[in-house]
C-alpha cells in the first residue's frame, strides 16, 4: 500500500531494469507493498458498513488485481514504460504524467500526515492523562506526542541516501501485518477481550466510508511497474498478483472480522485505541503500529521533496544539501500543522482512499489502458469490465470524498 508508493518512486532505473527477481522474491515485495497502515482502520470500515460490506472488500480486491494486470499490459505495449507516470504520459502526454504525479504525491502527503496522527493517538493511549501547560495554554497529550514524533522523524528526512532504510522497510510491511493480526487474535481469545459482538448486517449510510477505506488498503499500484520490470520470468507476473492480493485480502478480512467481533459498533477508527493497554498483546499491537510510521516517513516524503526540487530555479541546485534540508523540514512542518488541525485518522484515510487511491489504482490503469490499447471504442467483455470499473470508481470517488469531507468538517 503506502509502502509501495515510496518503494516504487525511490527505486533507481538500474534496480528495476535488471530482471533478476524470482517469483518468490517478487511475491514477497508485492505483499510488503500492499500491506500497510490500512490494517488498523479496516475493522472500523467493517463497522461502518456492516457485515455485508465485507463483500465490497473482496470486490475491490479483485478489481485491484485486474487493474494491476492492466498496468502489465500497458507496459507490454511500450518497453520504455517504467512507472505509473510513464503510463499516464504514454496515454495522454505531459498532462497525463502531471495528473498522475499530482495524485501520487497528494496521496503520499496525506498518508504521512496520517502517520503523525497515528503516532499521537497511540502514544496518548499508552501514556494517558499527559499534557503540558505553557502560560495558561494547555497542550493535550495527543498534540504533544505528534510534535514529539515529528522531532524524532526530523533527522531522518534530512538524509539524502535512504538505501539502507529502504532495504529495512521493504521487509517490514507483511511482518508487521502478521504480528498485528496475531496480537489481535491473542487479545480477543486469550487475553480477556472476548469475541462477543454481533454487529449489524448492513448499514447503507456507512458504505461510502467503508468502501473508501477498503480502497485505501489497495493503493499499491505505483509499485507494480517496478516489480514487473525486476522479474526474471515476466510471464509469471499475473500469478504474482494473484498470490499477493489473495494473501493480503485474507489478512485484511481476518483483521476486520476479529476487530468487529471484539468491539462491534464501538470500534475506533484505529482499533489499537480500543485495546486494553495493560495487556501484553495490546502493547505488542500498539508498538508494532508505532514503529512502522517512524521508519517509513522519510521514504514516503522523498518523492514529494524530489518533485518540489524539480520545479525550483536552477540556482538552488548550487547548494543541494541545504536545499534538501529546507524543503524536507518545511514539508514535515506542514504535515504537523495538518495533523494537529485535522486529527481524524479514519476520516482522513477515507478521504485518501476515495479521492486519491481510487484515482491512482483504479481509474488511471483502466483509462490509460483503454487509450493505449485503442479498445475504448470497441465492443466486448474487456471494454465492459473496464468501463464498469471506471464508472464505479468515479461513484466511489464522488460519494466517498463527499462523506469524508462532511465528517471531517463536522468534527472540527
């Protein structure tokens, strides 16, 4: 998921053109790419839509796997394509590249903002009733921990060489998801919290939020071009996608069901906030949630920094180190401001899923493939499927964005 975005945009061409990765290694990187912080909010998604909304998770998973195949087909049409922006340019020229880059970088920006909210909420869960009084002004524990997290992250965004951090992060996505799921299962069956909630069958009012959060869990498509070009046997890429989406969907579904059975409609937008903090299993889940954002933040920020550098006047390139530090620090500061202003993790990630994940992972592959392949005017099953995904994607983007913004404004 969000790890995929940073991985795909930080890979160098020399890395992606080698074509040496085995089937197993590509599956490993694919699963790590899809796995991400969406797992902490997926029980909230199920609680929003009810039990039957779980069907939408599987439908979105199948659609995401299919649009991954469309990316492969676009790359087969033109061997010079190495990234999702390349596909946008091949289909619609410079404007296509620009739009794809905007969608990807906006998604990255809001995801790393979500990281800070996640850190603040979960640290406040562990150290409750903490606050700081300065001259009659009280700073809440959540705000203090957002600021503390930003200070810890700050030195990492100043680094220009992130190769060692990249190799570490590339192996953490799947592992963190498995640890999180096992901790949740341990908490619900052994550590005191029982699987007692019946929940509701279906809540149509919560469907837009549920579907948006489900879509956010599958925002991994920007990494697929890198995975495809790195494979030794590229004809196996379809099987890679099938394995990755099957495994990740099973983990997501299991987490959603467990969380909903444990807390029902009371589940928070971050299920870690429901867990009794004195239990060992709860601490394992919370600490797992806390570590990943700190290690991933700099990687996620790097493509945005590079995008800002690319539009700066040439004289800024004379002092590259200072320019990098200034841009990185300013961007980190702005995400802190947004995190403190809009501290609603679930609604913010729902907005990301509806507006940006749907655009980059569903609409862009379908629309670009129809243009590149020339099948947009031809009748057939493939055209029907592609247009159906586009229409449903536009509907999700419209309704999901509207409901997410409405909830954010209502809670401000």
